[in-house]
C-alpha cells in the first residue's frame, strides 16, 4: 500500500513533474498540463494519479515521435 499523499499542491505537482511552479501555473491558465481543481475556492490541487498519468502520456507521445524517420535534407 502506498503512503504517498493522493493530493498534491501546485508546488508539489510541479516538483514531481520537474518544472517550475510558475510554468505549471501558466499551463493551467492555458488549459495545458494535468487537470487540477480548486479547493476552498482558491487553492489549486492535483491528484497524484492525474499528474502521473499526464507524465506517462507525455512520455508515450515523445517516444512515438522519436520513432518516426528523420527528415533528410
């Protein structure tokens, strides 16, 4: 059984993702990145599994793009 907290603050989610909190904040306003939600009308939280799923999607997309043949010029 995992002892990890199921909810992450914006700063914690950014740390898990290896990006600056400001980047995640910007992505949120642009509708990018993992889905977050507000608690108490102000505090943004992320479900750990949503962050991990988003990272896995990014990894899969990168892997599929890197398997494409390179353009030769």
